């Protein structure tokens, strides 16, 4: 003890020298930022990118934490936002350079659905799949009782819900409440698609509300809602707590459906083309790294942190490592495609996907004026920018902008690409086929809808 | 008729400041909601013309949905859709405040209410910054005191010499006095 003390004293005698060393260390960290700023070609180096704390914010977080952004000279700060509305508004006014957005959001922002119109673009799709519909244990039991046959498959399970709804209607009960996360969310369209396929009208037969994802589980437990459609970790959280069961994943509603995108305003994209490309290159690197199964546990560790998703690693892990647990009583099932970040051309901004979201916005009455669907899709989804970034990295990219959905039951190869790309299945739960060459016909085929625009008017503009 | 306002803000202090300012300006504050649990039920029970909400509240998305189903139920409508005054919107977002109005409420009447909100949010923010600055200064002074103490007891300096060596080092290294003090403390923690 005493010797130790003497040693400490001796060390301190060298005091000023040590302090000098320490301050030099402090300065060098400032310098690395200065080097990055010297990188040529970038219009902007310091960026602020918004995320919502969900597991699929991962490409942005991983690109920052694993150095993929700094590799291309970018100094990115990540801003965790409290709501999708904040993300939209802050990107719109330029308080954020870009953000993690729901795939339909840049379209809604451009058209002014629920906000002032602000032309917004995406040149990068962040992931495929990743959502699920969870119902309370009590509703699950009632659905099982109403139609055990339909409950055997996630694609027909809504038929059992239809029977429960019909019983409740006959008994004069109030409609059940279901929740999702945002009016123009993939979750809203998935939940409505799943219900609509079974003849449930989501605007009449149930009450739909929006609840922020972190509050879903508590609301299910309090019986405020009977079920919800949300991203991870909020389905697995309810399963782990034993208060709900997953009844369908978004993968089962539409195999390899587009989920989130990285979006910026059109104005920002025009002002910062090199920076935009650098961001997309960083995201492409991140997506490739993340899609390797051996890296997924590191992804889980990175995104679980309090500054990002802020959820236990064990829960985040449940959907990120190739399995998915539907109920506490059963073991997790293999579902390797629950989160797809790179394979199957997952990062490509298909204009056919944008057009699909527009069909659903029309179907549910969110778009109230006739519009040219393809022209809108082309102004928002920008594969041209994606291809530049992919080319710079020597990665294969599709050479077409539109693809049909609902025709591949098994893996297939996309040959309309700079080199062939292995693709996954793309079936819908109701076996409908989406042909982007016949958009209005596709839209007209939905029996359940709340259209505010006539098919005839749409045909005039989409001839 | 007085416009009826609902405030949604987790921050009790700021909500109280804004509530008073709105009352002074002649508005009726019909509810102040600090906790978003059961938000929809609370909103249904309390009819209002305009909802002022903290931008950092996750409940914004819940309000957004009410705007999308207004054809069936008369419910709040996002002001951004009704008001093309984008400078105002930008100012509101920068101040950290957002507003939703009930369908049919005259948008011209939104502006003065939102102006009061923006001003109070800014005022509150400035107060917080000032408080943080005072706290920081105090914390910095404590650091310098500790660093001086270390130099005095371990290098046998008197107080004035200890202070001057810290200051000289700060000037030589182009660092703030508190930063030098922090380094002295952390190195002494490492070695002593």
C-alpha cells in the first residue's frame, strides 16, 4: 500500500509531461474529423440522420458504428426521433439531412397525404419484411373456437377473425380495436390487406388506431387493443411476456415485401448528389455486412444499446438471427427471411413497389384525387441514383424498374440485372398477382376498399 | 367564443408556463395531458379546437391518424395540411412544438395560438440553457478547485501558483481551463 503510494507520487512528478501527452491525444481526435472534411467531391460532410428505434434502423446505425459512413468521408450523427411525424417534418424543413422512413412515407410527403406536400425521394430500400400481427391470448382463443381450420395457416387466419367479428356484431358489441403505427405505414397496409382478404372492412368492422410501437405491448396487456401490427422487437416482446401470440408475419402476408427506405428531400438530393451517393454506398456496405448470418449477433449488440433501440439483446435477437417465435408455448420456428437487408435485391428502390403503395393509398381513401401512378412512383423512387452507387462499388443492380409480384413461389434468378441476382419468393397470402403494367385493373380487383377516386377517372390518367 | 386548447406535454414546467400564457391571451385551456396513456379516450371526452403538442411526444403519430379518418369522425386535422405558412411551420418545429386543429376550426385563428406556444417553448428552452450554463460553470469551477488541490498537495504548490500553472497550460495547449483541470484529475485518478 505504502509503496504504491510512493509510486503514485513519483508518477505525478512527471505531471506536466503526462498532461501534455493527454492533450495531444485529445487534439488528434479532432483532427480525424478535419481530415474527413478535406475529402473532395462531397457537398456536405457532417450529416444528421433520423431513426425510429426499431430493429430495422440497423443499416443506418451499423453504417455509422462499423465505419462504413466514415469510409466514404461522412461524419454522421444519428438522431433518435420520437415519432414518424417528427421524421417527416424534420426532413421536410431540413432539420435532418435524411432519415429512416416507412416505404410509403416519401410518397405521402410528396403528394401531401397528411402533410404539406414536400417532394421527397428515396434511392435506397433499407429492408424487406420484419413486421408481424400479434393478437391477445384471449382473442386467439376465440378465433380458435370460431374456426380452427382457418387458424391452421397465417394466410387464412383472418377468416377466423371475421367469424369472431360477425358473432360480436350479432351480439351488439362495439367493434374491436386494433393498432398500427402510422397512417401511411406498411403496417397499416399489411393489417388492412390481411383483414381485407378475409372480407373484413378495416374502416367499418374494426376500429383502427395508431399507437407508438414502444407502447403497443402495454396497451395489449391493458386490453385497450385486441391486436396490432408492428415491427420488431414489439411482437417478440409480447410473446416473451406471454401476453400475446403472433398470428401472421408480414413475410406471410407478402413474401419479401418492402419495408423501410432511406429518404431525403428532392431539394437535398439535387444539392448534395455526391454526398447522397456516399451515404448510399455506406448503406450498401452495411447491408451486405449485416446480411451475413455470422454478423447478425454483432448487429443485435450494436442496435440494442440505449442510444438506439434500447431493448434487451435477448428480445432483439429473437427476430434477427433466422428464427421467429409465434407463441411462448412453442419453440422458435425457422424464418431466415424475417429480416432481409441485402439479398434478393432488397436495397433496390423498385418503382413497382412505390406504385403498389400508391394503389393501397388509393384503396383506403388516403389519396382523394386521381393521379398518374407511374409518374408519381418515378418522381419518388430513384433507381438511377442507386445504380450509380452500386456501380461505384462494383455491385450488381437490376436494369429494370418494375417487377411483377405474386408469381414466384420459390427462389428465382433476376436476369434483368448487370449480373444475375438471386431473388426470393414474392407470393401474397391471397394468391393475387400484382402486375405493375395493369395498375388500375389490380386496384379494381379488391372487393374490400374505401376508394375516394373512381376507377374510370384513374383509367383516364393511367392509360 | 374563446378558442379551446388542449396541451400535450410531458414537461410539467413548460406546460404550466404555456398554460398561463394562453390564459393571459384569452384562450381556454380545457386539458393539460402529461401522459399519453389513453390519449384517444381523453381527447374524446374533452372537445377542443386545437391541440398543442410537444414535438418530442410519441403521441404525435396517434394524432396523425385522427387526421386521416376525419371523413368518418370529426377529429383533429393536422395544421400542416391547412396552413401554407411554411416559415411558421419551420419556426414551430425548431422551437419543438406542433399543433393539430379540429376540422372546421378557422385556420386564421391558429396562428396567434401557435405564436404564443412557439414563444413559450423558446422561452422555456432559453431558461433551461441558462440553468445548464450556470450548472456547468459551477461544475467547472469545482473541477478547477479539485485540480488546484491536487497540484497543491502533490506538487507542493501554493494556491496561486497552482492556479497559474493550470492557466498557463490551458493557454499553451489552447484548451479551456476546465478541460486542463479535468485532465489533471483524470490522470491523478489513474496514477494515485
